[in-house]
């Protein structure tokens, strides 16, 4: 594991392979370890880099402070790309990391040569408050009461279906426990909704990826993004829910490589 110092934080990352750089950005409760099913397969053709965002493992955070936000993470990712002198990169983000990647594409498009959004978080336009946002106060209360696994089960039930927590392997559960305090920061942040009108000028080649068995809200989000980005490609990963890159890594990896060969 390598580390890169930015002005006020240190980001950890792993990298494999050679070629055009592909940067992988994880979502909520995850870190660089989330991308294990992708590293070897994608590194056969690319320099694959998986980083842990600010305040995620291996950092230890108490959930306090005001520097946890989508905007801050997007600034960090752009600074990471510049500090490593990667040149234009392919940027792939999943869930919350997908929203981070989208913000990088909006504000630093010159840093990117391709954008992959795997069921990005956030909400577009005038969408109603999400079930996750409604549940966050209770999840925070569970964390503060020390009932960590109950809080994680609650969170996963919303984003990954009723068996989201129970079907996870021990490695994922430990990763989620390692990152549970980030949910305190996530609960406090004020997100700016995605404005579809602002995306229409985005010229970065884009791939939208969804899981066939994901909760309907994710498909609705991809529908809105596809309308705003009419040139974007879109694929659905069969036999997979929200963590589609884990539950059907073969199809996910093949779809990513096919897109990268043309982006």
C-alpha cells in the first residue's frame, strides 16, 4: 500500500499494471479494498489505481469535523491525479464514489479521458428526498449507541435490498465496520442535487453501469443521467444488485474493458 500526502491529508492507494491509468473510487463504507475483484483483470491492460478517500480506512476518524463532503472528496481526487502526474485518466466511481467522480468530471474535465459511473449516489433534479436520507438520523443514533452491526444492516437494507448485510462475506463486513464512522460525516453533509442541465455540456466519454437486481432508485438515477448525457453508453450487469462489480465481476470487468478500448 502506498501513500500520497496532500495539503491537509494523506491518501492511501494500491496500484497494479501498466498502461493508460484507471482510477477507482469506492463508495460509502468502503475503501480501496472494495475493488479487489477488479485489480488483476483490469491491470492486464491498464495501470489500475484504487485509493481510499479522506477519512476512510486505513485512516481512523472519529466522525467529527467539517471536511467530509462530496465536494471535498472531488477536490482530493483531482489533486491526487495532479500530484501523481497521471495525465488524463479514466475515472471509475461506484455509488457515493460515482457522485465524486461525476463532480470531478464537471469541474476538472481536462483531467479525464473517460468516466465510468456505477450507480452513482446523489439525486438528480427535483427527485424526492431519498429513503437513505430519511433513515440516516436513526442510523446515526444506532452508531452512537454502539449497535454498529445493526446500523450497518439498516444502511445496507436500503442500498442493497433486504438481505444486503446478511449475504455479505466477512471481509466486506469488516471493511464496513472499519469505515462506519464515516456515516456520521455523511449524515451531516449538505449535498447539491445533480442538475441535468449542467451535465449536457459534459463531453467526457461516459459509461453508465447498473445492477439488474438493484433497488429501483438506482435505475431511475441512471435514467436521468442518460437523458442528460445522450451519448453515454449504458450496460446492466445481470444477476447482480448494487455491488455489481463484486457480485458479477466477470461481466462488470468485461464491460469496463470494452468501454475503455474505445474511450
